[in-house]
C-alpha cells in the first residue's frame, strides 16, 4: 500500500473507502434507558455541577479518566473511547490491539489511554462499564477488560448480567466482596458518566473512536496496516518535531 503523507490523509483514505468499522446509533432502534439514568443520576449531576463551579471555562480533563499503558514520555499520545458492548470494539481489542501494543506501546513510541464510555444502545453496557471500573479500583482493569470483551455475548444477552459479571470478577482473581461493594455503592458511576460526557463533547458518535493527539480523530477501527500508517507517520513527525503531535 502506498503510504500517505500524513495521518490525516490515511484516515481520509480509510473513510472514503469505507474501511473503518464502528458501532453507531444506526445499530439499535431504541437507546438503552440505563444510559439516560446514568447520565441523569444525582451523582453525575452533582459532579458536573462541581466541575462547573471549580473551573467553569475548562473542559473535562482526561488526566483522571481512563487507563493508561506505555511510556508517559512517548512521542505519540493516543486516546481510545470504547464501549464494552460494541462488537467492533471487541474485534479491535482482540485482533488489532495486541499487535499495536507490541509494536508501538511496548517499544515506547505510543502512550495509549483507554476511556470506557457508553453509547446507549447495548443491553447491560452500564453494568459492564461498572464491572470494569470497579476492577480498576483494585488495579485490575486490564484483566477485566480482556474478560468483558471475550465473554461479551454472555453478559449482553443475560437477564441477570451482574451474576455473569460477578462470576467473571471471581474468575480473574478480584476481591469479589470489595468489587461488589464498589458496584452496590455506585463508587465509579461518576467516572463512567464523566467519560461518556467527555466523549460526547469530543464529538464521538460511534465506537471505537481514536484521537491521536494533534491529528484528526479516527472514527472507527482502521485495518491494521492503515493504523500502522497513522502511527508510523505521527511518530516520525513527532521525532522530527514538525508535526502537531510533537512534544
């Protein structure tokens, strides 16, 4: 494949050829009502009010959201917004992410932040996000993330999703009592709501969506070769110091 001159060109090519794949609103006839309940909860409203009072002119910061992997001093920084209920997110996580992690994150080229959010179209997505975030409270987000995607169909199609999710928490070695307490007390509800709100403010309309800092967003999972092209170009420009993502 002929390489484009910039990450923007590679993304434009992928969009023009229909090569990106994302979960979007067209995939469901009605939204999942639990999303509205989450975003309109007293906890979420209080947190949003506190943010407005503390810094009314400032956008929500990413610093306290999501889960980072890689070298914080990497030349390229990337933010991924993803919904655990999205089939394309699962496919990306299982098929593309392990290769990108090995080639770009582990080698110190890219610092990757994963932010869970909720599109509002998948059954039991709020429960899955809570399961992931409460695993994160124990420092085990990544292992639960893997399990949530691997067993996506089980919890999505369950009439008792928390039973399924609790079994997963036990299987991956979490302190289940602590995890359950986190769930029952809505400890991470505000964090999920904030990530979802931030994704909307950033213009996310489908998942997965990727933001290579300094460049145009990638609305959907690119094929591996195009994703490599984006990251290779962003990295080369950052190292040279002539790209918008240079630090």
